[in-house]
């Protein structure tokens, strides 16, 4: 059973601080990490391989050459091999072009049973690439997966998180699953895994390697354009209420009266 | 090779002022010999540096794709009206409010799109809330949302009627559905918008959304494809008020069995019994964090939430400690919320939490630690023990509300 997990390297938000004077991002020394949701996708892929006792987990990322670090980390966690999609021609890709590019790589890998990704990436927050990949490949999708109840080589029964609770969905395989945090608790890399990651050869595929139509990739392949980037208006300065609890709670309730009565 | 790069620094014009370095959200610009150098591997061609440069020293060569078709055929603003159990969700009324404004600016019609089973009765409400026309697809096969039939039906409708703009709530359903449609019809799609407007000259939809967890805002367009599609964050736009006198038409559409078919199968919809309303719909959220200390202590938080008819939220540390289920988690790995009032109790305010709630209208922080970062986003702050303040606050609100 071949399982493909799609990951993205993102800036670590714990490091992102706002400069209070300019209200812009301070990025000195911000390290790059695997998108937090993708950690659950990696873990679930490995667990399913373990459940079947056979198979291969292939981790794929599209990004600059330094995204190799994220792929090595995925190998240290238990993925079997890694492929980096890296090409100047991919620059400026929006979610349409990204999902096309990833689906081309998945086609080249071929003979896959499951495709896992995090529900969304922490830098863009779009949640569009997973469903996009399923559409390009014309296979079923289940988004926001919080539990895989049953899985065979042909079918899966999963729980999809909703605003009110969850849906139970049965789907044939191959399928794309995007996962939420509740699905598992990711393991830490083992020593053996770290050794393996250090030595692993990361395959690099270009647009040509995966047979991309140049009109579908990078900036040219992206229907959307960013026309402006700006800082959000700063929140107006807050007010600290002083005094004993009796007094502060009474004052606060008074301030909030209109909001609460609505 | 250099000539083919889509972004270039004109060395004669660059004075080495470093404004572009500061402006770049992706850390892609460095200075070498007092000239800007752009790392194409990191650059996303967002154009922030072009705007920042006072010397016109950076240019992006956009090879505009030839226009696909004559866009004059595309008209009207569409709103996908999400329904659950036969009831249109409030996010649809928010989109109708915004959609009405956009349609008026474009001089076009506002149309609701409603998919469901035995749901015709809901059309009147959509018209009262501003729709000039409702496209209704009524079939037992569409009773509850499923990815494949819903996306196939919507693709068919869009291809047939050619709307100029399609809006959809950035909900679980909306985000799963609309991404499929955008890929299928090769249209531009912007996720999770918090602002929408029309460019008065080009008549383009200007879609503004937070990025990097709300640390920067980006305005996005889709100049060369139609329809222009966006998902919109719930609770940001104001609901359209109903006007029962409004008139509109209902156009019924039907499709073949293939279009309604699905490879995956919805077996069951499980609603988890909650003492309080769900986070996404709540106007008021009371959240607890590490300071709550134990699962049973969440009763204090729940009491306040119940009094205010609000929902209970939690920080990641409270969820990870097992005090409250994940479905309550607000923040980066949980839910993004923007209620009218957010009361954070015993939450320090790590950036991952702030990302999920800082666009709330009014934020209250109650925390023992005066240095807690949560106070930096708070409208009102109380530096005190939450177990002293929260029960008293509950009592005060009970007095006001009863």
C-alpha cells in the first residue's frame, strides 16, 4: 500500500513577533518548520502503514531547496522516502497552480492508495490545496478528518469534523484525506529515524520531470494575483480595570452591557 | 537566464535604502554591495517590495495570460446558500448583505444558489434578504452536503449561467466545496476573505484576507478568469435584514443521476450534545486556559457562557491537558473565531491563540499575570484571579439580563 503525504514548510509562528513601533512582522531568526497540521498527516500515514504491516509512505513537498529540511524531518519521523518539487518556474503559484503541480507529482509516483495532508497551512490558511488535489486527480476527498474508524485496501470509514459534531463517511480508496489535530498525537523522531534522515537521498523533481503544462504552473498558471499587502489596523489601546474583584467585575459588566444585551 | 526572471532589480535605480527588505513578508530580499538581491526561491511575487520602493527600482514582469473568453457574458453576483437540515445558515444572510452591495456597484443581479431536499420554502427568505433570483436545485440526493454531488451541481450551474462573482461561507462545507469547483472550472479563488469590494475602474472584485495568522493583510484579484470566487469568514459581514415586500424569481434546475452520484457515502451526521451553542455561530465566547487548572473548574467558565448565551472556548494548553474536548479549541490548530465579545480567562495569549481570536470585536482578558501577552490585544483587562472575578461577573450579568 502506497501512502503519499503532502507537506509544506512554513515560518514558525511562535517566532513571529510584531514590531510594536512599525506594526510589521519581525522575522529575524524565524525558523522554518513543518506546517503543524501536516505533522498529524505524517503520523496518520505512518500509523496506517503500521496497521497494514506493509507499504510505503512517500512524503512530498513543493517549495524552495531549503524545504529539504522539512522532508528530512518527515523521514526522521518514519516516512520511507521524500520528493521535493522545486523549480523556479513554480514561483508565484497560488492554490490552483500548487494543487495542479502536486497532482502531477502524485500521478508520476502512481499506484497510490491514500493521500494525506493537513487541513490547511499555517501561513496561508486557505484549506484549498487538499480538495484541489482530489479534483485534479478525480478521486474522492474527505476534509477535516478526525478519525479513521476502519480501513481496508479498498475502502475507508472516517469521521469528518463539522461545526456541530461530525459526519461519518465511507469512501472507496484511493482518496484524499485532510486531517485535523484530533486525529492522533504525533510521535517524536527516533534516533534511528534521525540517522536515516541524515543519510536519506531527497529526490528533486522539476516542472519538466513531472510533465507540467507551463501554462498551469507558477505565476502564469495562477488565476489569482496579490495586488496589495498591508498591515492590519492596530487594535486600539485597551483599558486595565483596577480594584477588588467586586469592583472590577461590576465595572466590566457595565462596560459590556450593550454588547451583551445586543 | 536573468532575463527570464519574473522580478528584477534595476541596479542603476537601487540606492540601497533597504525599504524593500523591510517590506518583504517572505524574507526574500537581502542587500549585497548596497543593492537589493531577490531570492527567487523565497519570492512569491506578491509585489510588496514594488510598492515600498520609492525609486521604481523593482519591476515585476507579469506575462498576462490571454483572456480566456469574452467576460461580457459573465454577469451577476452569486451567493452559495449553505443549508443544514433544511435550514439556511446565517452565513448565507451575511453574504447576501455583502453581495447586495457588490451587485449594486456592478449594476448586476444578486442571485442565491440553494441546494437541498424539499427546501423550496426557504427561497422566500433569500429573496427577502436581498436576492433578485434564486437558483434552486431540489432533490432527495442533495438532502445533506456531500462533496461530489454538490460540486458537480455547482459546476454545472456556473458553466450554464456564467456568474461574474461567486461567494461562499468559509465554513467546513464551503471550504471543501468551493475549492473543488474552482479547480474544475479553472477560476481564481481567494480563501477566508474579511473584506470585499469592487474596483470602480476595472470592475474587478477586490478580495482582502488576513495572512500569516492575521499579521498582514493581502488584497487579491483574479483578473483573467471568471467567475471571481471567494470564501468569506463567518461573522465578519453584517447579516442582511429581511424585507418581506421584496420581489424575486425562483429558477428551478434539475440534473441527471450522474451529477447527483457520489463515490463516497455519507453514513451518518452526529451532533455532539453541547451545553452551549457552537463556537462558529456564537456572538459571545468565554474561553479558559491553563489558569483554569482542572477539568471541573471549567464549570466557572461554562456558567458565565450559559448566562450570556455564549459558547465555551479553550486554549491549546487546556485542551492538551485533557480538561475539555478539542472541538472547543480556539487558535492556530483549532478554530478561528470572531465573535462580538471574547472573554479570555486564565489564558496567557500565546501567538497561536491570538491568531484564532484577535479579530473579535471586544476582547476581555482576565489573568493573574500582568505581563501576559493577552493584555496587548484586550479591550478591557483585569489583572486578578479568574476564580474571584468570573463568578462575580456571572452574577453581575445575571442582574443586567434578568
